[in-house]
């Protein structure tokens, strides 16, 4: 695309600049804004006791438990498949 001449070369060069700029902006957001927002969303509120979780924290805990069960099931399945292949 770099070596295309004429009007199409100009248009592709401009498209490459736009895509490159958007990728750099996305990288900057991923490295700065996303961790800051995750810290604010996932923080336990100060005045809440250990036994009283908010709905958000309960949903996060339940999804983490579901993903760990899925991971252990997948790990067991992989061990069985590799045992059959060997």
C-alpha cells in the first residue's frame, strides 16, 4: 500500500495515518484510563462491613467462581484428552 502511486496512493496514505492515530489513542486509553476506571469500580466501599457485599461485588465474586469452575473443568478435559492420545 505504501508504494501505490497517484490518487489512490494519497488516499491510502491518509487512511494509514488515521488508523495509526486511532491505534495510538486506543493504546493510550488502555494504559491510562482503563486501569484508573477499573480501580474506582472494583474498590470495596469504605463503610461496608465484610459480610455485607454490594450487588456489584457479589456479581463479580459469582462470575469469578463460575470462571474458575469452567477453568478447572477445561483443565480436567485436557488432561483426559492428552491421556487418551498418549
